[in-house]
């Protein structure tokens, strides 16, 4: 069982908070689609014959592609890998979606949509330089439901400057009223190489303070849990039975392959990441040159990765798996380092698992880093 990720590295407009890799010129789109197909074929040995159960189109903006183009990539995966596809997700920008296009996506086997709504407030969308407006944000989910999609996730951002608690609560009320099955919600993070990061450096942008962040997070948890959602990962909430299968496999340490510029892969032994540059990626693929970097993970890196991915989830660290997978000195280190957090309630021992209670997810980074094994 393994996951397949296809990165579509194009966007029509730069969101001001974004530090993902993409290009705004669509000139090389056709060449890129051919290169992606070639990479899919060339790397068919990477997962050692593991069956692909989830396929995820991310970006960039996958909905820049026609349904026929996405279908061709799905068929290429099926041609070269054993597949039993349970979940095929496409990340979508609201203003790319029409009733026709949605029906076409459904017809080619897409069964999950991830819609980048981010906010239902016009001022937030303008500040973030999103392509869609508040009206499109409201209309797109009912349109997708009318096309037959019954597994829809939306992204929402909180901690946007000027956003009030009442506005955030209203965003969540609207999201709940739409009847989506899954919500991913992220605090706005200001990365240095973004428009917001640049404005912050010049003193023109001020992130919200920690106290407000905590209040917004508390509203998020309360509203969505009351609305019937399970908080199953730091940033992810789902109705029962609708956890993201693809992303859950990342957190459960399952193998995955990522194709396209900047895509990452993991086969249980090594991590690999493709060059984050469309031109260099295309040239390398065409000339059969190497377009990736790879690292074999040391035992300590594998242990830290296991801690990081497991503690992001509501189920946390499986003690039996920890015992089976790691040497004694890591296990001893683990049980010593969790003691203060168990005493403070930031970690809980369920008998089989060690997990972070969801109301402490906001400070999960600090808890995890205390548990990391530092090599001499
Ligand atoms: S659509 Fe997504 S990938 Fe593209 S600029 Fe906006 S946030 Fe970044």
C-alpha cells in the first residue's frame, strides 16, 4: 500500500503568503505534462511493486489542467504501477471550477476535492491576493455537490491581520452550513520568501499576537467538534469515515512517491526530493540527467521522523510499533523525555499509545522538539 503525489507546478497568481514552488508562466505546460508522464514511467521501480491506493494532485494549481490532461496522468500511473485506487484527490482553486469541469473530473475517477477557499471574507481574500472572491467561495461547494462529489475538503486560514474572532466564527459557521466532510485549517504563517514576509521585514505587515492566535484556535476546535468533526491531525478535521487517506498514509509512515518539480518521495529507507525549478526539471528529464537529491536517513533521523509524523495525529505514537522499529537506546530516550510532558498533561498515555491532547496541538512543535534525539 503506497501513495502517489503529482505536483502541477503552475499558478495564475501569487498568493501573498505562499512559499510553495510554482511558475506563473503556462508556456511550458504541455512539456511539463509530458515530463511528468515520463517521470511516472521512469520511476516505476521506486516503490518496489507496492500497490498504489491513493493518488493526489497537488500544486501549484492542478485545476489549471483540463480533465483530459489529468486523466492521461492517472492512466499513466495505472499503466506502470499496480493500483487499487481508493482515493483520487484534486486540489482546486474555486475560480477554476464550473459545473461542466466538475462533472468531467467526476467522470475521470476523481472522488475527492480539496478546495482552497481560505476565507469567506472579501477583505481577507484581497489581502492574501487570492484569485477568487467571497461569492465564489460560497457558491463552489454546492456546485461540486451538485456534480456528485460527496467527499469534499476545504482549506481555511486563520490568524489573518484584522480578522476578528467574530469573523472567524462566522467563517466556520458558513463552512459547517455547506455540509463538507473535511476541513483543513492553518494559522497564517509568515515565511521569509513571501510577499507578506517581505512586507514584514519592511515593517509594513504585522502578524496577529499569540493571545489572539490561541483564541482563534480555541474557536476552531470548539466549533468544529460541536459540528460533528473529529480533530484527527494538528490542522485537519473530518466527519467520521472521512479522514484523508492520502495524508494519513504520510503520518503513518507509509511509502509514497512524488513526481514533478519540488515533489518529495519516501520509500521506507530514503527520502528523495526533486529539484524545485521547472526549467531545470524539464531539461534534466529530457536529457536523462539527475533531477533529484536523496538522503539515506540515519537511525536517529528515522526515529525523529517517526516522532514528528506520529505526534501530529490524534492517535499519536503506537508504543508497540516504536518497540518493534527502534533500538533500545531510542526507546529508553523516548520514555525519559516524555516524563515531564506526561506530568504536565501535554502528553497522554492511553495504554497502547502516547498522544498529544488536541487542545495542546497548537504547541505541538515545542513538545515534539523536546522528544527529538540529537546525535553527537
Ligand atoms: S494557489 Fe496555492 S500554490 Fe498557488 S500561489 Fe496560491 S497558495 Fe501558492
